């Protein structure tokens, strides 16, 4: 029997967050916490045999990019839930802005250890929620969807197609430094000391933001924040059981959309190849990038709707509750994953970067996540918050929060 209480709403949101953290750790471990362009000398550092190729294909198609979309959507949804519980919007905005500053500082320290950090991006884009929170529902939804399907990047890429070839920037240069720079970074994290790793990652802020803009992830993340805000306004997750017909509709529409994208891609790219037409790289990037962004959105919707459809069934609800505690400790879980990943793959720990393949790495990530699930259950029986949730909350209110369960 599925409950309809506020607690049930909180449960499904935390379950979704916990579910995304499973996908996130699988992606990060498959990349061995390298997160970026690799040098030519280590072009296939995480692919050693067919099994590694298969798992990377699986991650690339079904997981990479999708789970961060859900994670970002939940951030925007959480913003609304906090806002709805506040007595004063002005005091809430001041506190939330300060909360973003604290998150940015946590993210900065995290980035020094892992250049793929997303918390600094969240802290920056979170200000956009404060700016857009009063937008009318229709306008909010339109802006959110345009950003989520990465229209700004599509426009920029479309303009570049018509630029003279001599003025066009290569796609490779948009997503990474020179081979020499990549070699230096790889060596630093593979064999460098702790301070060499910190120094190498400190110099990677420019790379991270360049990638965010070039790929359009910065627009997509902002759009997901706004989409989460919109969903909060409409109480879609607060009244999730009443909205089962909506989730069924979204699930069906997303499946049809994916089928349409696959057919279009086959006809467009396959047709060009069949006619012997060599598409310019920028054209392939423009069309392929747009298709992939929409595909990621559709698959993310399928995951969310699927989880909710299953959650209404008693048998599946009990199974999905395994994600509840680890989702409640989302920030702690995310940061602890990095701690273990960096120690496992970087030279400051076991130095397994490139020594094992993606299949073994993902296997380790699943085992680690199971441990995190059990640890979260044990921890929250004794404490009110995860370690970093407690720190974040205490710093936000400038007051030490009660930590232990009474």
C-alpha cells in the first residue's frame, strides 16, 4: 500500500536522489575519476579488452549525462520545497544565497581533488533560481525546456557552421587542452604527490567552465533547476500518487520520442553515408549534439517516471527503499564517492588509473555503493544528518545543529 502523506513525498524524492547517485558513481568510476581529455599516449587507459568496451558503451548510452540531469532537477525541486516552508521570502533568499556560497566553498575544495566537481556549478547557477522564482508558470516552463534541450548551444553551433573554415575552432580544442597539457595533467594525477594533484586541479577551472559552455551542460543544468522549480510549484511530486496518469503519459511520450530520434539519426547520418556525403564536423556536432541532448532528457524522464510507477507497487516500494537513506545523505554520499575514487585511482593512493579497465572499475563502484547504502542506514539510525549535510546546515544558520537523534 502506497501512502499519500508528506513523508511519502519526501521518500520518493530521496529515493530518486539515491538512484541517481548509483548512476553517478558508475560513470565516475568508469572514467576512473579522470574527467576530461586524455593524452594520446593514454587514449584507451580504461579499455583493455572487449568487456571494457561493452561497459563503456552501456554507460555512454544509458547512464552518462542522464543521472546528473535527474540530480540537477531535484536540486531545483528542493529549492521550491525549502521556499514553500519559509515564512519570509526575503529571509529565505538571503539564507539560500549564503547557503550557495557555502556550497561553492565545499565545491572548491572538492574540485581541488577532482576536476569533474559539479558543486561549484550548482552554487553559481543556484543564483538563477533566486532570479527566476517569480516567473509566470508558462514562461518558466518555456525557458526551462529551451535550456534543457540545449537550444543556446544549438544556436551557437548553427552560427559556427556558416563561418569561414579558417575562423572555425576545432571541436577537439573546445573540449580539452593540448596533448602536452593533457600529458602533464595525466602524469600529475597518476604519479604526483598530494600537493601536485591540488595544483593540477586548481589550474583546471578554466577547462571545466570551457567544457560546460562548449557542451551546453551549463544551460542544461540551469534548465533542469527551473524545471524542478516548476514541478515543485505544480506539486507534481508532493501529490505523486494523484499524478500517476501524468507519469504514464510522460513515460509513453518519452519512449516514442526516443524511437523517433533513433529513426531520424539512422536516416540523417546513415543516408548521408549511403549517398557518399561527408558531413562537416560542425554539422555532425550540431545535429548529433542536439539529438543526444534530447535523447538524454527523454531517457531521464523514463527513469523518473519508471521509478515512480514502480514505487506505487508494494513489492517494488520495499525494494526501492534501499535508496532512501543514501539519498537523504546525498551530499555526503557524493563527496565520499570522490574520496574513495581519488584514493583508488590517483597516485596519492593505489594509483590504479589505467591499470584496470572500465568493467572492473564499475564492478568496484557497485560494491562501494552497496557499502554506502548500508553505511547510510547505520548512520541515520544514530544521527539526524549526513556529515556534510550537518556541516552545510550549521554553516548556513551560523549555529551548530543538533547532530544526534534524540
